[in-house]
C-alpha cells in the first residue's frame, strides 16, 4: 500500500522503516526537514508540507499521524482543507478515547474516515513489531489491513494459546480491530494503566531487595526513629542484576518489562544515570477515571499513578505539612536526610 506518515520521532520513523521493509510506499512529513531527508534517503518519499504530502498520495488517501495527543486536533484542522471524501486519518498516538469519538463523528460528516490505533512497542518495535489496538469503521480498517499486518509482530515464536485455533481472528498476529471509534484508544489506555502497575510492582519489589542489608547499618536510638528489632534478619547483600536475570528464567513474573529491567541493571546497577522523576502522559489518569465512571475498583493502578506524582515532587507540600503538624502537636523536630 501507499501511506502517509506525519511525525517522524522515535516510533514514527521506526514504523516507516518497518513499512518500507514490508514493501509499502511511505510519503513522510515532519516539522524537522532533517528527519524527512533521512527517511527519503532510505526509500521514502519526502514531503515539504502537509499540502505537499496530501498531493503526493494517491486517492483515496491514508495518512497516519504519529504525534503527541495534545497536537492531534491542531494537525487535523491544518490538514482537513486538503482532504477529500473517502480519505482516512489514523491517530496512532495516545489520544483520549473520548476525543476520538467526537472527532470521528465530526469527520464522518465530511465523509472522511477516522481510525484510532493504540500502538505499543516502543523503540524496539522496528524489529519486534507493534501491538496494534484499533478502533474505527469496518470499511476503513479493512482497507488498511496490509499496513496493520506489516506493522504487527505476527505469531512469531510465541507458543499458541491453548484453544486459540477455535477462535480465529487477528489477535494472535498482534493487531485487533477492537470496535467502533474510540475502542482502540480505550484498550490502549487500560493497557498503559496496567503498565504503570506492573512497573511499580517491579520497582517496589527491587527496592525491598536493595535494602535487605539494612540490619548492617547503625541506626539512631531516639524517639524519631523506629527501631529495627531484629537486625540479624536483614543481613543480605543481594545482587539485583542476578535476581532480575534469574527471574527471567522460568519465573511466573517473567515479562518483557522484566527483560528490560534486567538489561538496565546490567548496564548501570546503581541507576546513576537517572534521577527517578517518572512522567505520565495521561493514559493512567484516564484509566482511573474510567474505573470511577464504571464503578470498578482499581487500587493498584491508582497507587501506581500517584507514586509517579510523588516522584516529581508533587507530594512535597503535603510532606512539609505532615512535619508541621507533628511539630505542632508533639514538638517533633525533622531529622536530617543522613541515615
């Protein structure tokens, strides 16, 4: 197929390369002409503007937007005057599914198809493939089937799920038409909420292991320090690199996230290259909102989201207020950070 790609960041550029390998023609545009030129040298057709990109695509056009969710509606407004009935716009980023429902309805009035495609795979997607969670009208999704099939990982060497042969469908190929407009990003939203929880579980567990030698350290004996009653029970010098590695081999908590954790620890056991400020791009928040609206409990995912807020210093005032209250009712003086 021929497809346009707007947004040539880490994922967008890798997706273009994977499509080129699969025999598709890609017309590419990015705010940075350097990124366009680099992919043109690899076989893409470069475009100098949105109008130029649309002009270089055969009708009916298919244009994939791989940009931050906050920029999607501005881009749609800019490109819309150049589009015609039958064209397809695909949002492959992490937009809010509620916005997808509205945008799809507005574009349908102009007879332009809109597909929301949750895309997971990160920087390794070029080689591994991308897990695609797709929402939108059947006709448009079916027309883009060759593109989805190329971007997705395929069955690969993952053992087949028992009983899957009776179900059929494309899920085991790594892409799925989840439902109407908004369904793709809804599924990706929850996927990212789960990701927050899994990451937090690994991080907290590893932190407990890291401090398993606390019994060897001298501890203050004062009213402000909880005593460690049995220091002999915390005398372990554990190698987190080896623990992450052994967990990868046959453990029930093995996963790709654990693979990445093991790789990070092998490179930098102290993680000195990181400050521990963890961002969130919105999906975790939207997942919790959906859980509230549905009346569904999600305490693990909620806690994982709040821990990200804390990592960015958003708990600083609350922590200061706790210290202030302790001082007011008990005259407690804050201890220094020295352990």
